[in-house]
């Protein structure tokens, strides 16, 4: 299958799960901002989890297809239309030559900022340092190291064994609530005054419009105070690290974050909530809440469980006609049933 | 008998742990970082994702679904215990890097002069005569973090980081020296610019200033700057690598 970009949209890039393994050279990880959405799209299409897709921001592209295959759109609801007819997210649609996919853009009320156009076989661009992700600032990876432009033509990889109509059930989709961002304290929370820690966890921040794929900035009247200044001898910056520079306002480090940096890090937001944050519109109210590293790992295990259930759901036999969650003696079960005859 | 090595094992999110040897730019501390990195790469644990060495800490990225947190912590404590005083040896390569200082290429040179109470010439002179050692690459592809800058040049970073700094800008950030290898946001004080790309994915080596190299900046005027700029394109100018200690 081939994708022809008739209109690029505001920021459409090729992304997979990121360029891991070269941070020691200073190469950022990049990758999808909402990895949970990308993985689910790939599972629906029976692609490898790490297959590349188009990350679509705010205003969608117009894509014309050539050849046969399938798509699944996940993440934000940017109101996709196939040949002028509304289609849903989280569902596999078959594609034939001449089909045109467009997006009406952010919904009202908004349901996210970034959509993933996953395609059967994945987007096939050269693998650079183990990844197809675009890192625009260093003109590395993706399609010619840049965001897509009108006229670009992208090939997909070898067709996957997809099944049209497959759906990711609502209970297995990522959580897109506006609950506080779960944050693990450290590595430098002791560089912040106790009142500053209190401020961080008690303030309602406003997501700044200058946020991008590198970092989410926040606005507030109340500043966080350091014990002895904001500068440290530079060390590494994991995904979700919350830097507190001299102005006392947090910056949460996102997919295109630099590998190392020299501002105090008060904590690290859980990767599931980084995905959630990446879907907030500028101006959204944001709070942070404290969790332990152990609690964070439990959250990752729950997500892995959801992914496993989706995998089973997609590969399960066809006679299953319904599913629901039930609670028995306080334990949650996912129950499916099917017609015998 | 060797002294006990102090290290803190710190949480950095649900997929990362820092082993921190102390907040100093110090060849010995960096040696521990490199030695721990070596130990873990030679004998990796299941679930190890990536190791990122910095000045003073090693970041260990791991898959929390594969390795148990307690098992990881005790492995790291064990490795720190086993570290000997043998640090990795400093490199023997020296890179000589031309810089046009001040003017529109060095918008913060004046601020550095005011903060350090030194003249422009004196700042340039002390910067170029510092024994700069590249402790790590980080931040963006190819950004060299340089220790060993003349202490009198220390200037704090900007309170509000700039959203755009042109590539190849030479800078001071607190006690560190460095150079923006690609255009990016940043908070360091910009004092000059190098006439060629410090990061060029098409070139071998793609990263000009690498961890383990000694770095000597030297001032050039605009005429020479333009010559080198043209020379790197035509292939006449080659990046100036030398053996440390060889005649200049």
C-alpha cells in the first residue's frame, strides 16, 4: 500500500516506539507521544507493536491511498472521514486504491490532540539507529528527517494478516481522563524546599501553548523555590522528568526531550500519564499527584495486562459475540461469551 | 586499601534508576561512572534497556515487567561495592576548534564579562586556555559537555531558557563549557560560534567532539571563519584532531 499526502496537516510525522540505545551519543529517543495509542493500533492490525505510524497533530492530513490494505486510527478523536464518510477510531477499516482519508480536526468538546494513523504493514521508512521515528531537530529518521509535506509518498511494509472490523473495546483503551499526573519523586526532590514540593503537588497549573514534542511547559503565579539554585551538574533526563528551572515553573520532558540536562528534577511523571498529557490542549488545567516507584511499576503491569487482553481479543475466535467486566467478591473479571449454534 | 566509594541509588521514574557518585565535575567520579557502565554492559541483567553515562551518574533504563525492583537495587549495590579505584583512562586525542567569539554569534559574551568582571579578550583567552575535557555527549546529538573550564569564567545559566539557539554555538553553563551541536532551546550563555557542523549525520565521524577527547578552542576572525566555512564544504578544511602532547 502507498500513502500519498495531499495535504500535510499542521504537524504529521512518522513515529514508532522510539530510538532506544543511542542516548549515550546524545541522540534523543523520540517516538510516539502516546505510545499506548500506537501499540493498540498496531495490535488491531496484527502488526508488530513497534511498527511505524503517522502521528497527526491537531489538524489532520489528507491522505490518498494506492493499493490495498487496512488502517486503524487511535489516540485523539480528530474526526476522521474516509471518502467523506465519518469513521470511528479504534477500529480496522479496509482500504482500496483511490480511497481518501481526511480529518475535520479537534472535536468539540475536545477529545485529544494527537491521532495515530496506523497502517497494515507499518510505514516503511529507513531504520536509523534502530528506529523509524522522526527527530525533526536533528533532521534524523522518519520521512527525510522532517514533518510530512504535500506530495510526499510513503510506502508501507509487507502486509499484515489483519481482519476488517476489529475493534479495541472501550475498557481496553488508554485512560484519557484529566486526573492528576501520577509522579514519582526524585532523583533531585531534595534540591527543592519542602514548601516547593507542597506547591508542586497542590497547585493547579495551566498547560502553556509553548509546549511541544520536547517538553510540556506550565503556567502559574506560584513559583517553586530551590534549596540552592536550579542548576545541577548535568545528568540524564528520562521520559516524564519534571525539571524546575530558575523561574520556578515545571517543564515535563516529552518524547523529543534532550538526553541530559542541567536543571533540578523534582520527579518523573509515569509514562502512562505522559501519554495522557500529550493529548491535553494548551490551557488545560493540570495537577500532579505523588506515587512511589513501586506503585508506578504496578501501573505498568496493569497496562501490560490490558495490552495482553487486547491481543487475545484481536486473535480470538469469531464466534465470541459479547464481552463485559464483572466484579465477583471484589475481584474484576473480563468475561466473553459466544453463540454455540 | 582503597577508600569506600560513596554512591546513591535514586529513583527516576518507573523505568529508570540513577547511580549517582556525587555532584562534581571530576575525573575520578567520571571514572566510576564509566567503570560501572562497563561492568553492567559486560554482564547485563535481563530487562536492561539502556545505559546512559553522564558526568557523575549512570542512568540505568530497565523494563519493570522483566526485572524486580529489589533485585535491581541489590545488583546495583553489589556492582558499586565491587568498583575498584581503577578509573577509565582519559583519552589521548585533542581536537582544536576554531571559534568566532562575540558579536551576533556570541550574544551573551557581554553578560559573561559583566558577571566575571573580566574584559572580552580576557574571557576569550581564559576560555581557550582552559584544559577542557569532554566528559559526555548528551542533551542533543553530539553536544559535548566539557569540564575543566577556568573557574573565573563560571556564569549561571539563563533564568528563562531561550527557545532557539543556532547550531554550533559555543557556550558557558555554570561551571561547564559546551557547544550546541544542533539548533535547540537552551539556557547556556552563548559566547561564540564554530564555522562547521558539530553534528552531521552524513559525516564520519558524525559527532565532532566526543566523550574522552581533550578540547582546545581558538579564536578566529570573520575572514578566517568564512574561509573555514567554505573549506569544510569543499573538503579543504579537515577537523583538527591531534595526539595530545604532540607539537601544535
